[in-house]
C-alpha cells in the first residue's frame, strides 16, 4: 500500500510523516510526500529531529505532486490545513483521502528548547497515528470503511 503525505511546502510536516511512516512500516507499506507548492528544500530542523529519533533521512527531498503522476497512491493524507482545502490532482484517482492536521512546528517562536520540543511533539503525534494506521484490519475493510478509519485516526490525542 502506498501512502502520500501532502503539505503545502513539503519541507516539514509531510517530510516528518513520510520518514516516520517508512520507519515503522511493515512489509508492503510505503510512504512518499509532496507539496502543492514545494519549497525545494527540507527544513534542516526536520532532518535533525528525525536523526535524533534514529530515523533515516536518506532520500528525503522537497517535491511536487507531479512526482507521483505515474505511481498514484492508495491513500492521500494531508497534514496541513492549507493543503487540506486544495483539490487533489485528478491523477490520484480513487485514492482514499483524509486530513491529519498537524500544527506547524516550524512556526513556533521561542528558545531552542521550545522549538525542539515542538518538533519532537509533532513527530510523536505522527508516530501514534502511523501505529494506529498499521493496526487497521486492511483485508476486511471496504474503501468506505477504510476512509472512516483513517479519518478517525486524525482525532487520536497526542501521546502524553
């Protein structure tokens, strides 16, 4: 199953989601990420946050939706409110679409510890949501049931 995490800039939340998903993914699952208006570079803080958590950053880069034109995803998950309101490209076809809104840790103002805490908290939320996703009984879910389940995952409270 291929999952696409979409954001506007594809430099922070979607990148963190792609990396965490692939870090936790069982065989047969793969995540990619994209942005509707890609920034062209991954925020350095996104990469250092992943590295500090022991998650590979190999192959992560900021890219647009057209990068997946020939390999459409099965599930599209928007992670920022701006991308949630945008239409998915028509070539994503019948993909299940949902929104897992995340506050943007790159917008946190404060000292180094506060910014680091915001990135770590975002990564923890993503991990909890990915774990809930992988626990779904995919073989027994219809597309409508899958949509309901991935929508429900967005409401999972952050880990304490």
